[in-house]
């Protein structure tokens, strides 16, 4: 068909998420080494237009509200012509690796994200 397989979009979201956090100098590996993991709790995906083989895709990622025990991401995937191909969202939870119980967002992640929400009076400290 020449279309990108629909199952790849969850992977695109993950790549966007990891790179967004990396741009803030936060790394999943370090978070896991500190005892916290972030499993996906919910995933939503809407296809607007098909991505085709050899398209150059860009992934925009937004964290839509301050994290607590959950963190919410929204995504837009566009091609090289800036056409909107896909929108989606994921909810991840912060989970203590040792106990398996939910925990609060790590302090270092909160500190790195705080400037993006303080100006909107949205931070729930």
C-alpha cells in the first residue's frame, strides 16, 4: 500500500517523549536507576492522513498539565509538507520499581517542568 503501518505510531510517540525529556536533560535510564519507572497507562491515536514510506516525519510533543502521579502527553505528527497526519495522547504513571505502587513525579522532573507551568498559574505544588 505504501503506507506506514499503524502500529508504528505508538513507537513514534515514545521517541517523541524520550527526546522531549532528553531536551530537558532528563533520561529514562537515570529515572529507573533512581527507583521510578513510567509505564504507559493509556494511549489514544487518531489518523488524519496516512504517512507514506520515505515521508520525513516530525513529532511535536506537549505536556498538557503539571505532573503528579500521572503525566499527560499530546502528540502531533506531520510530514515534510507540514500536513497533519496523526494526533494522539498518552498517560504515563510514575511507579516505584521496588513496590510496584504509584508514586509522585520525581522532584528533578518537577523542577525541570515547573517553569513551563508557573507562568500559567497551573502548577499544583
